[in-house]
C-alpha cells in the first residue's frame, strides 16, 4: 500500500486521479484494518496522517499550486512513510 502512495506522488507531473484513487484505497483499507483489529490505534493515526497529506496534495493540484509548493508536501509524506517503514 505504501509503495502505491510513493509511486503516485513521485511522478512528474503528478496524476491527480491516481492520487485520489490511492487515497480512497488507503481510506478503505484503514477502516477495514481498524475494524478487524489488525492495526493499533497508533498505526491507524500514523497512516491517517499520510492519508491527510494526500488530501492536501489533491487540494493543491486542484488549485494549481506550484510544483515547488507541492513538492514540499510530497517530501513530508515520503518522510512519514520512511519513518514507519523502518
């Protein structure tokens, strides 16, 4: 799942539809994992921050933010992913 996030946000240009699809997939998987008890509350919250970061990127793309501004948020998400992958 995290590899899908990385793949979607490191492209140049970023495909907003792909980011939306990945965000929706993450949302559905998080809800299912939380409901089934397969992830802890901390894991759920951490993954939710990544999902929220994708929402920010989507909004920035919809509002035609500059590539540099978007890249700042992409880098932030990548750092979060790296932190939970270690």
